[in-house]
């Protein structure tokens, strides 16, 4: 352990071997920090926060502070961060409210760039990238491998599908389908994220099927057909790979929630 004499580490905090804590960090009594994690100067970790192994947290990042929710009454909620994440300067990750499972969660291998924000009750899955100043509202779920570029802002209770690509400065108010590129204001699907899928190791055959599904799903309106009709047809066909079937299931779920946000259907109370 290498802890700067200028850091404030509560004696009740659980700090594993191999952790490096720089000057002017503040580590609260309910924090737990895993082996090999590096905290650069001025990092704050407070609340019931578990930070896994081999994470690197840059100056002035803040993890586990109370949610920005007017209904929060200091309930014992949590923030759980996995392993091998990079959290850059001034990023903020807030602990959960008591409205869902009581946990804000970030998975493994994520890269959260400077000034990005993960709000209360969010679920950020593995290998997600946030560009500078990306903001996700409360109760958002970001699935595996999604890439949100600088300045993108995501409405509460929205889902970002796996391996989706969100363009910079995009305003997201509806669920973003998996494997797709979405950008603009108002945002819309521009096409399949072929490069992202290739990097993730998805087969060329599956990528071709996703491109075919995109053409059927997002160009059918030009032919006067409803997307639900196209989904009905596609779900009856047996030759689609798992990725396309997941895309169809995602779109079905999005239609359940208000305003095209599936997680709205799980909502238990108002959120600020």
C-alpha cells in the first residue's frame, strides 16, 4: 500500500494491498478499494462504495456521493465499480436512490473520460466508453460495448443497446437500438455500427444480417409499412442470427415503455 501523508483515509475503510492513494484524496469509512487500484490526487470516494481491482481514477473524480434526487433521504444505498476501469478527471458517479435495487453499477473495462457523469441507479455494463462530458440521467442502462461520444446527453430511464454508437452532442430521449449508430438532434438511427461490431469480434455473416435487418426495419416506413409489421415478419423467420433476434426483442421492449424508453415501464416513482 502507498498512501500519501496528505490523503484522508478513514480507518474503517477497506483498502487492499497494492492500492496507491495520492495526495488530497478523501476515502470515507464505508469505502472498499480493491488490489492494484490507483487513485491520483484529489479523488473523493464516499458512501457505501466498492471499487474493484486495477482501476485507475484521475484527479478530482468523485464516486459514491449522494444522488441528485430531491426524494433521497440518506438511505443506505450503494455504488459498485468493477475491475480494470479508467475514470478520468472530474468524472462523477453517484450512489443510488431507494427506488430500484439501491445500487449504481459500473462493470469492468470501462473508460469514462473527463467530466462524464453517471447518475443514480444507472447500470453501465462492461467495456463501455464515455467521451468527455457525456451525461447519463438517473436509471439509465448502458449495455456492453456501447460508445457514447463527447457531449452526448441521455434522458433518464433510457437504454443504450449493446455495441451502439452515439455521436457527439447527441440528445438521446428514446432507447438506442443495439448495434446501431445514432446521432443528431432530434436523434435518429443512421445505420449499423459495422466497425464497432468488427472490433468486438462479431462474425461478418452476423454483421451482414444486422445490416439487412436495418434496411428492413428502418426503411420500411418509406414503403408505407409500420415497423411492428416488419418485426412480426422477421420474428417468424428462422434464419436470423442471435444478434438480430436480440435487436428485435430490444425494439419490442422499447415499445412497452412511455416515449420509447423500456425502463419507464419499471418506474416506481418520480425522479429529479
